[in-house]
């Protein structure tokens, strides 16, 4: 009987031969494809992220930023109007109280609010009112009147002196450029394409047949300030000169003629014509250098004066000229 052969048993310590299956070509190709995909994802994600950031910035710069800056410019316009209006009101109060030596300082914000880091504040320029022609006898505001006494009739006039005025030129980038003017006690707002508007009236009141005028006068030339900081306008009342009629020995004998020279003449005309108290007055306007008397007038920088004349039938008159020393820093 033939015996079966058996494999010899492995003795302790004999090496174990292990065979490894060699990967096939298809397996290696899948592995390289997976590695290639992972290598491509990072650059694509970076590019998409950059495109998203660029798109966001572009949208912000073309829509959100201009809208926000336009609002900032309009808010700045309003702020400067309020600051100049406060100056006008306090100056009138000091003059009306006859407080010689009284003084006050007022801020005027030259810069609007910016939107860092993409947009800085818009600047402004504060300059003295350049429109008064003193050598030709043109003055800002004066009143002519006649008085009768026992010695006869005498024509009188409030002293013809340089008036009081300065302009804040708002150099807006995202909205229309504009001006806020302190013009003989009135506060006026003007911008291209629009008629100048009197935001706050002058201290000229007519109650029945009683006319009262408080006229500010700047006794020195103002310096200019520009930029985005805050300018300080300081006023000090140095003298008061008043005329009141009728007074013992004198009585008004004719209408009072009030004359105003201003580059914002149409604003003065529109104001007086809108007040029922001045319904008895006769108002005329003459353009001296440009069409500043037209109701369709469009403001332009550097325009000339207009002459506003108002003839008022009155029985009593008070004219107060308040002389202010002014500094700008």
C-alpha cells in the first residue's frame, strides 16, 4: 500500500514566506486620479474666494459707498447750516441787548464724515463774502429816510459801511457742491441748479407801520480757512450805533428805502415777498453783474451782486448797527 507524502511540518524558527499581491494598473490609476483631484481643489477654492471678495468690494464701491457718502455730504450740509444759524442768532441777541464787549465763539465743521478706508471726508472752504464793491459805493445794507423838524425836512441815512458776510463752500464729492452763507444777518443756502434759499431771515421786522432793523457790521477782514478740520469763528461786539424816529423834534416825513447788495438777491426778494407783514412794501431787484434776480436763477460760484430795493411806508423806525470784530482760526 502506497503511503501518502506529507509536507514537512515547519519547525519552530523556520521563516514564514509571505507573498504580496502586486497592485494592478487600474488600482494605480484610481489612486493618481484621487491625488490629482486633491491637488486641484485648493487653487480653485482660492480663486473663487478671491472672486467673491472682489465682487463684494466692487459692489460696495459702486452702490453702498456712494449712497453712504452722499448721505454724509447731506448731513454735513445740514450741520453747517445749523452752525451758521446759531452764529446769526447769537450775534443778533448780543446786538439787541446792546452788550458791547460781549463775545462768542462758534464752530464750523469744514469736513464731512468719511468712510475709511475707501473714502475720506470731503473738505470745505470758509472765505469772507467777496462781493461788496466798497470803492464804487456799494454796501451790503443801508436805510435811507427823511425826517421833518421845526427847521425843515432833512434827508438822513444810516451810515453806509461794509456789511457782514462769509461763505462756507461745501466741496461735496458724492452730492452737489453747495454754499452756506452768512449774508447781512441772514443764513442762505445755495447750490448749482437751484435758486438760493433763505434758511434764516435777517433781523428786519415790520409790525404794522413800525420798522426795526439790526444790521451786523464786520469791522475787519476775515481770514480764510480750508480743509476737513473745524474752524472757529469768534465775534466780539465793539460798538453799537442806533437811530430811532420819531424822536423829540423829528418825525418821519417819507417812506423808508431799504437797500441790500447781495449775490443772493433772489433769496432776499423771495423772502420779503413771502411775508405778509411786508405786503405794503414795493420791492425791486436789479442784477448788477449776472442774472441774480431771476426766479429761474441757477447758482454759480463767483457770481456778482444784485441790488434789492424795498420802499416801505412806516411811521416809526429803529436802525441798529452792531459792529463786530471777527476772527477765524
